[in-house]
């Protein structure tokens, strides 16, 4: 008679129970794997966001000076600079040709949107500015020191146009004081028909164009 050993019931598991156990174990492993992948993705996304933030900061820093330069360039101050009109010898008043030239300045400058007129305290300078001042209904301002003139124009009329009457020996100095090339506004003793246009772009930066108006000087 063959003897049989009794096996405890808890050692037996049905096939379905075994499959169920393996399925749970597999799901558990898969869940842990998903957590690892998500953590890696989070770290990658964090690095991408940080990189983009750095790019934005660097772009803003690099574009700030350009924006400042553009803003400065957009505030161009225009100075229309002339010598007083014609006179005889050393007279401190205009002759007939000079008075006619002063009147011609009205047609030359009237559409330049001039906001201020500056002149010296000499009679010939005042007579040169008078027709334009009356036409534009502006009260001329007298000046003495060139640096004071430049400071007043750049502080009070920045980005606008002004008209200045000077003298043969002061025109190059005024151009230089604005930061322009004084060689572009050199006058001889008998020249009265020069109109120097100074475009001031910023501190000590200016372009100068020398034009002629009215009857050519003899």
C-alpha cells in the first residue's frame, strides 16, 4: 500500500491565482518604470526652461544698448547756422544787399519748423534774424558764450530745429562745440551766403552740411 503525504492546502494555487500574481507584479514594475521616466522628463524640461530663460535675459541685455542708441538717434537736433548778412567794411549794420539776404532767409527756413532763434548782441546779427523772427512770430534770444548756447539748445530744444546767427570767426567754433567737423563750415571774410546745417545725434556727435542761399557772395 502506497503511502501518500498530505500537502497543506495553502501550498496549492490555481492557475488563475498564479497569473493574477504575476500580473500584479508586472504592473508594479511598470509603475516604477513610469515614475523613473517622468522624473527624467521633469529634469529635462527644467533644463530647457532654464536655458530659455537665460536666452531671454541675454537677448534683453544685448538689445538694451541698441534700443538706447535708436532712441538717441531718433532725437536729432537740427541747427541752421548762418553768418550775419552782408555789410560794408566794418559797419555794424547791414547794407542793402545784406537786408535783401536777410529777407531771403524767410523763404529758405520758413518750412524747417524752427522753434527758436539765437543771435548775438551785434546790430548786424539782430538785423539778420529780424525778418525770420517776425515771420515765425518768435522772439530771438541773445547769446554770448558758445558753450552756453550749445547747452541751452540741447537741453531746451532737443530733437527740434533752431536757427542761429553767428560771425565768420564763430561759425566753425559753434560747429565744433556741437561735435561736428569745423572744416565743413569755414568762411572767408567776404562770404555771407553759407548755411551750415548741423544734425546733432548725441553728445559730441554731429554731421555738418554746408549749403549756399541767396545771391552768391562776391
